[in-house]
C-alpha cells in the first residue's frame, strides 16, 4: 500500500510537470520576406574648408568665419537645412626636422534637403568665394529614404511579408498532414540597401565655370527596403 501511494504521488507530480512544460515537438522554423525599390527622396551633402596657420586661435577664427558665412547663405533657402557643423585641428610637422611648425584646421558643414535642384544650386554657390569667407569644397553626397517615406513603405512590406509567412506555414502544415498550426514565436526585421555614397573622387564639382552655367544635377537613385518575418510554428 505504501509503494502504491508513492507511485501515485510520483505519477501526479510527473503529469503536472508535463502540463507545465511547453510543447516542443512538431515545431518548424520558417522565414519569409518582401522587398521593394523606393526612390531616395533625401540627400545629405558634406562640405569642408581646410586652412593652415601658425596661430591656432587665428586659424579657428578664419574657419569659423567661413562656416558662419556659409550658414547665412543656407538660411536664405528654406528647403535646405543645416544638419550641423564640425571643427578639428591637428599639428603640422616639418618633414626634415620633425618639429611642429603650424596647425591645420578643418571645418565641416552638413546639409540635408529633399529639394534636389535647389540643393544642387546651393552647393555650386557655396563653392564660390563667399562674401566674408572662403569657398567650401564638396566632400561627398549621400542619398537615402526619408523617415516618412520609409514608414509608409515598411508598413506595406510588413503586411506582405506576414502574408507570405502564413502561406508558407499553410504549405508546411499540408506537407505534414497537420490539422492546423499555431504560432510559437515571431520576429520582424527591416533592412535597406541604398546606393553607394558619391564621394569627392566620383562627384563632378558643383562649381560652375561661369556665373550663368547650370549646376550639375543630383541623381539620387533608389534604395531597396526589405522586411523579413522569421519565427517558429507548431503543427497540430
């Protein structure tokens, strides 16, 4: 009688443990994705000015004067926004004596805009001598999809990829002759592959050879946005 009681109690404990454990059989891992090409509607341009001087304070003053003059020009165009400025200095050494002989300063200006023709004209203007500063040089241009356009595209892609996931789950269920399937877990990931940035070596200078010459057009291209849905289902 005592043995029976112990076995019965053990059986109840094992049964309760089995019910508490999640089902871990007939589980299949799946993934599905959807993608589309979206027009790049945002451009970010980087310009810079580099100067050398023996006096670091005078060097900073000259660079800041050029950046301030450029910002005044940018503020006159409402469709182009200044995304920030930067400034850095580093010593310049004599190649023969290996002693420091001057300082070199670099000031940077970043611009963003969805108005490509206006941005193109402004870049040409900033590469000309400014009223109270030096001309800037174009370091490169990056293109991308704005947050608004990205959200709209990703919302559509999420619906498409989830529909594709459900269709694959139904195919797997049919292949295993299951009555139904249920979701165990799911992950939704987004990614994009845009065009390579146009750096200075690959970009035609926006500086016009003549005052009435047309600036070079900006070619933004497309970015491929993708949404992948991955997860596990259990065939029942």
